């Protein structure tokens, strides 16, 4: 990663450190959020025994759910650039032997992590320093038959509004438009299984062709 991206991640880490106790980061999932997550699990099917990658895990809210779903024979590999988020995730996931938690960017860690049955980017994709490069990197980390899941609890329009209004470090972290995501799927030989962008949130699930 070049110096400029490194600096941008340092600024974002500081921004997210300060958010660690915010309701969106810390509060237990409500029924509406669990319903939205269920849509992902309907598409992935059973997760027991699988190896999942979860970049940008925050305080580990989804990581905890994923750890329960993959069970003792599966593994969730999660990371976050924010030291405070990772510390909170460690507290939440204390005793979860099937979770590997790292502090750092997915870009910096990817080379040593191997491949995954599914890659789940929940509420993080816009924050990647280079969307196109990150998309390609995550696509390459997928096992055949796996799914790349990019999800948000809100629509693209809302995500982009929230980020523009949130503060300088994430103000430019906008979700790429649909046609760009479709093009990247095609370039990386991913076939789109699910596409949703409405009041129920954003959900793109794509799998390697063939
Ligand atoms: C909006 S938060 C979402 C956190 C969590 N996924 C959730 O839904 O509660 C985005 C998180 O991604 C982290 N992040 C941003 N870019 C990242 C990267 N390149 N690698 C790993 N984590 C990253 C941030 O530090 C932040 O905690």
C-alpha cells in the first residue's frame, strides 16, 4: 500500500476508534437487523464447518453471529483497522475458539490468510482505499462455489449520504454505482446471484463462474 493510502487508513482508524461506543457499532442487533442478516444466510445456505472472511468487523457484532453459524469445525477470520474496534471485538468474542481476529487492513493481511468459502463485507466496502483493487483481491480469495457478499443495512443513496455527512475521514467513502459493481463482477468472472438496493438495504452476492 502506498503512503497516501496508509495515511488515509490511519485517519479512518482514528475516526472509527472514536465511534466504538456509538449505537450503530456497539448495540446488540435488533429484530429488523437480524431479519436483514437472515436474507444473507438464506442465500449462503448452512455455514457449519465453513471458513469465512469478514473484513471490517468493527466490534464483532456480525462476527459473533457468524462464529455461532460456522460452529466448532468452521472458522471466521476477521479484522479491522481500528484498534478500539478490535479491542471491543476481542471482548465480545472472548472464548470463541473458531474466530481469528486481526488488527490491520484486509489489504495488508490478505497475502497470509489463504482462501475462503465465503467473503462477507458487511458495511465496509465503501471504506476500502481502492475499491477496484479491493474487489479483485477479495474475488481472488474466494474458493470455487463460494460467495462474495457485500451488504449494508441501508441503501446506496443512504450510505453515501451518511458518509458525506459523517466527517472528513469517511466523507469520500462512497459506494460505487451499480454498473461499476456489475462490471467488476464480470471482469473477475463472478456471476451475480443477488442484487438488491432499496429501503431494506444493499445486498450484492456474487459467485465464481463455473
Ligand atoms: C461502518 S464500520 C462497520 C463495522 C461492522 N462491520 C459493523 O457492521 O458493525 C466499518 C469498519 O470497517 C473498518 N475498516 C475500514 N476499512 C478497512 C480495511 N481496509 N480493512 C479492515 N477494516 C477496515 C473500520 O475501521 C470500521 O470499523
